[in-house]
């Protein structure tokens, strides 16, 4: 399977679009399109002559050259992207898919890659589009399981620990209340989401302390801590020694002295 991104965009009620009563006139695209309706979205979309009512967490799948339109009832925010694929058999059927919050993280990653255009971004965009399509296929063909899968949240934390991440936002993006989200995350991984985030940041910080000469301020910045004071406090509380003590011990070990 090979996919190519044609465009990706985020639209919110803070722009001139997406106010209550905003209408997207009937239109078609030469490429396939996926629309993710984020927090605050509510309205109707007509895809190929069938009308659906969408709310936050839903996505619309629109294949190439399909007539579609939208009407918004509330302020909100949405993401959408167009793409082509060389194997049409992997395309999900046109329509509205309910409560697919997992896709939000992938679409945000698409947007970030398309803007930053770092080395290899075109291949990364292709992989992310394919990941979205595979995720949709998985939702269409669910495997019986007893637990809720939050692996996409865990992966998001691992890939974005440098950035500001709040558990409230993760819960909202997953479609759960704050308390329920914390409960199912801990049940799945044996650790709270906040502790998992701090653990990841601490691991990265310790690795940098041992392998680089970066200052504590620089390391704090690279690992998602507010400042060097927060880094020092958390490391000392968790491991019983300060970052500088750890670096000194590492230097002694590397020099082979006892």
C-alpha cells in the first residue's frame, strides 16, 4: 500500500469559518478526503446523497469525485486532509464513522510534518496516511477484547514528551472523562498517565546527563520540564540524587576510577 498526502488543514471557530450556521456548499475533490470533527463540532454532512449527523469524535470518509456538503450547528474545530492511494481496495466505504478519537493524534502529526517539512517528511506523511486507513479498517473489523486500547495515547506521550501535555487534554481527545481515562490507562499499563509521562522525561534526562555536557537548563528544555529547578526536584525525589551528582558518578565510572 502506498499513499500520498495532497493537503492537510485545521479549521477552528476562531477563524472566519465554522460559526453556527456555516455551510459548505456541495463540492467534489479529485483525491480522497477524511474529515475529523474535534471538540465542539455538531452538524450534518451529506456524502454521496446520504445525510449524517456528526458530533465531536466522528470522522467523515469521502472518496474521490463524491459530492459532499456540510452544515454546522455549533462553534467547533476540525481537521481534514486529502490523499491518494495506489490500492483502492484498502479505502473504507464512504460515510460517517463514530467516536474515532484515535485519529486525532495521527492527523495532528500529519499537520506538523507537512508544516515542518523535516528530512524524510514525504515518506513520513505517506506512513501516517496509511496508519489512518489501517486504523479505520481495524475499527470496521474489530477483534473481541476485554480491555480498551489506549496504545495510541501511550505512543503519543512517547513521541511528544518534550511538548506541553496535560492529562485533561489526553482524556478529552480520547473521548473519556478525566477520572475514567486515568482509571483505564492505569488498568492497562499499571501506571497513571501522569507518572508515565514523568518517567519518560526522567529517562531521557538521565540519558542526556550521562552522555552529554548539556547544562541542566538545556536538558530540562529538551525533556519537557519547565526549568532546571523542576528537573532537579523530580530527579532527586525519584532517585535520591541530584542531576549533578548523577553526572559526577557517571564521569567517575567512565574514567575507570573507584
